[in-house]
C-alpha cells in the first residue's frame, strides 16, 4: 500500500505543486525555503482531511500536537492499496469567516487497468454513492469521512489513518522521555486488550509506547532493541520494568508502595547505575523514538520526517537509510534533509530536487539526475549543489 502520486494547487495562497510520482523511499532535497517542508506538510495535511475531515482528531494525538489542520486547495492523489489503484480528486476553500466548504470531491477505482468505477462524487444536486443519489448534506465533510462503512472507502480511510509525522520540536522529545502513571505494569502473560497502531503511536511517552510493544508485539520490541544496541555499542541492554521496583534518581529506596507503571531502563557497558529515558542524550532518545515509530507501524504505513539528522552526532547520523531498508517493503517514507552524508546514503533514484520561484514549486525526479551525474557517489552532493543553483 502506498501513495503513487500527488499534485496540489491553491489559488488563494498561490501554491502550485506539480504532479509527483512517489516511491517507497522519498527524499526531498533542495535549498532552504525551497518548499520541501511545505510539500511534506501538504501531503500529510491531505491525510488528516481524509481521516478526520475538519473535526477533531480523536486518538490521533500526533496530529493534534503538530497542529496540522485539514488542507484547503485542490488536489489529485493516487493510491495503490492491495493491488488496486484509487484516485481522489478534491477541492475546498475557506471563506473570510473561516467557513470550510467542499467544491469538488470524487473517488474513482481503477478496475483491471482499463475501466474506472466511480465510488462517489459530490455534485450540485447531491452526492452520488455508487448507484445511490443522496442529499448534499455536510458540505464541509469529505466523502471519505461520510461513507466509512463502504468497504473500499474504509480501506482508504484506514490507510490515511496510518500516516505518522514527527517534528521533534516544541518539546516533543521532552514529552517522549516523560513518565506516565495511566497504565500499570503487568507481566506479558497477563491477558489484556491488544494495542493498535494508533494506541501505540498516540501514547504520550516512550515508556508507555515501548511497554505496549513489549507486551503485545514482543518480536517488534526485540527488533527495536537489537537495532538500538547495534547503533549505540555502549548500550548493553534495554528493558521494561516496573517503576515501583526501580530506585529513582536521587532516591534511596524503591517506590513500590507508591506507584506501579512501566518504565524503560538502559544499561551501559561498564556503568553500574541503569539509565532512565529522561537521562538519555537527545540523540539517543531521538533514535529510540524513530525506531519505535518505524518498527511498530502497520504494513502500509507512511512515515514523514523533516530533517531527522538534527541533534544527531556524526557516529549515528546515517542510521536511518539502513533502518528504512530493514523496515519492510510495505512501508513508505517521505523525508527531507540538508546533510550531505544522509543524502549520499540514499539512492539518487529516490531523490526529488525541489526548487521554488515565488509560490510555484518545480520538482525534478532523481531518475533524471542519475543520468546526468558521475558514477562517483562522493561527487553526488557536489553535483546536487550545482543543480540547486542552476536550471536543469
């Protein structure tokens, strides 16, 4: 499952983004203020519109924290889900009083690579859902929200609901290292509800998130831990335990009588005292955060990250390309970077060179660049710098 292509325009803001055909791994590169983050935000904003309309986003705290609202403007986005291609055409505007109105909303399903089946379309006189004509109510709600009981629409809505964006700004890392008491520690063999992707992704701290993974998806937990230890050789182990049984920093005794909650403890080689998440460096915490995101995403998930290398040391800055390769073929990644090491670690075929003139963005696919560049990987970034400044 993946996004095949997307194009977007907005007459009021002036933003125009040409059709871009996405891959499994997509790296947006270009000069500062070229529109890389804008493009990433627009694609993610389209997903929030599809998953939740203009209502609140219950259970999707990662969207709320980023304060990304459903997008106005016009777009066509193509998806490939379980081997079937869907095309969603949508246009909406917001007037001066803040009223959000849908102008166009159509979903088409490609059948046998030739014919197209109309699933729904909003018209002036009403909404056509397959063979039914329904009243044109809820003019500010997309059909993907209104008709979730339809099997095809539910598939699409669930796909958009599996998008995840991290910014690692505005205190996100500090919150991730925090302690939560809204769940008690229990052994893995205790029967309980199995956590969903949204349960894990929206949990407020890594202590809770990793506990849910440890309890419900032990193989995924082992995968996160093994990669974390490989990236940081100084780490001997990472375990989940009961906070009530752990001596707290600065305390002389355990807190068993006062609290029971899951907590992550890390043991470093040659260091007697174990480490809590709020004692980790920002780089180690960020890597653990991303590993947890990537290996707990559902198949078909899409992960967005803007300049992930910020705050990472030179010893770990290149970890993500290898992790994306290990994450599974049914996960899609959309990221930006300015770092030459990171850029050179990702295949040129997966680059998209973003340039902007006023509010019009131009995008050059990496396959075009590959044919022009030398075969020396060391020269890629230098050639990219030249292409940023020159017309192609």
